[in-house]
């Protein structure tokens, strides 16, 4: 048994299987994919990677399995899944995921084919593990797959604490040890045992505050939207295969963007942090329902229409139309008075956090600073938004 020093968990014990998996390229590649992608343009110390996060998830999975009394090959498969759970991520993680899904039709958790095509398959086979079974656990399938991907997964327990640690904000604190010790199975479902409603609520609070201050910060959203548009132009205008695109590192993607004329300006803006500004920043109640997560082709149509009205390049107008607010953690199953209930049905805190999320929700339209006033006026008209296009948008 060896140990690796981690900034969050201290020493992480690494068994033979994990050691061999760590030496494969799909896992080593995660050293070159930042965990928080463009959030580091807001929080300079947020330079941690998906590699160290994967080690943290592996560590928490080991702890959870020990508390649940699960051992042998079943535990090995879950530990492998925990370590490999992020290998399906593209460059810049979640911020290129919509592009990859549109071009390849796969989500980052769907890694069956990916694992089978790499040396990971040989490592798993050498340790007596079935590749498909490990991939199933990464996708959250099966009783133990809930530990890796579900309302109570150890992925969430690591990234909240890790992201708070590296950004320096005090909002991602959760009682990891209490939660791990509270894990139980009821009728095949992973739940938190009796007396742990406050622990479940702490995860909700941490996630809600991290959303507001870190994950959905407007600068990161502007940079992420810029990156997504550039990636679409890159794939449409070059012979870079989508399969290859999905396996790039952050630095490799940025280099491809620099080299292609149609995306060189976007690469410059991302590199120099010379980002678009907010021309519209609209609350949920002022936005028509048709603008809640519209399909990508419709978003591009809106952007072109606004750009035509102003007389600017369509690349200078970005519509950021997120989904209506949701809080999936509110469905966390907990045991109360001997019965399994959903947290949202028991905790009055959920309603308050959902209201906070709706208040914080914003639709954004972004443009180069010199075009902000004109783009803002045109966007409000084209989109039918009941909002001031300029005031309070910088």
C-alpha cells in the first residue's frame, strides 16, 4: 500500500489496482484538465485538476465502502469506478460537455467504449475486473453505483470541499465523515440513516452558496459561453474529429483555437481575460419560458438576429440561456422516524434554498464592451425580455 499526499484529505492510501490505473494515460490526462475550468479567471488559486479530484473521490469511496462493510471484488469495482469517474470529461470539463454531447451523443459518464479502447481495460482485466461492470458503476448503475453517481455520491462530497478549499471561499464546508458514516441501503437505495437530516441540509446549503459565488459567477459564465461558441466554430471549420476533440487537454484545445482563424480572437480573449461584458442580465420573472434552456440552434438564431439589428459580427453576440433553476440534491433520501423520505418533503430549508436559487437565476447576453449598449437594446427587443438592457450589467 502506498500513499499520495492530497491537499484536502491528507494522505490517500493507494492500493495495487489504483496504482496501476493511475499510470494509464486516460487518468494522467486529467492532470491537464482543470477542475473548475474558467472559474480560475475569477479565483486565481482555483488551479486544481480533475486528477486530484479523482484521487479524492477514490479516497472517499474507500471510506464509504469500509463503513458499509463492502469488500472483495465488488469493492474493487467501485474503487476503480471512483478513480475513473471523470475520464470521460473533455477539455475544460463541463464547459465543453454540451458541444461533445451534440456531436457525439454521449455524456461524460457514458464511458463503456472509451474504457474498452484504452489500456485501462487491460489493467482492469489484470486485476480480475469486468470493464463493463466498472463503466456501469461510473454511470451510477447498480446498488453500489449510487456511491459514484447519485444524490449522495462521494463525487459531490469531494468537489464541494475541494473547490471551496482552492477558491478560498468559506461556503463548501460539509461534514464528510458524518455523511460517510450515515450511508445505509434500504431496499437497494442508498440513503442517509436516522438523525442525519441536518447533514443532508448542509450539502444543500453548501451547493447553493457555491453556485452563487463560484460555479455560476458571471465572469466564468461569460468565459464558458465564449469557449463553447468557439469550439462549435472549430469543429465546423476544421477537420478536427469530434472524437479527438473530446480527448484533448485544456492546453491542446486552446492551441487549436489559436491556430484556426475563426476562433483565434476567442482564444485571445480567453488567454488575456479580455472578455465580453454583460449587455443584458435578466431575472427569471422577466424572461419568457421559451428562453429557458432553448436548443442550441435556436440560441444561434437569436444571436444572429440581434447581431443583424446592430450590424456586428454574430460572434460578438452571446446569449447565455441556462435552464430554469433546479436543485437535484433536494431529492436526497433520508430516514426519518424509520421511514425513507425525500429531503424536499421533510425539510423546510429546501423551500428557502429553492427560492434563493430562483432569485439568483439570470439570463445573460454578452458583447464586446464597445457594443454593449446597442446589443443590449436589440436583445431586449428581439428576445422579448422585460428588463433594463444596460443598468447594473457591468
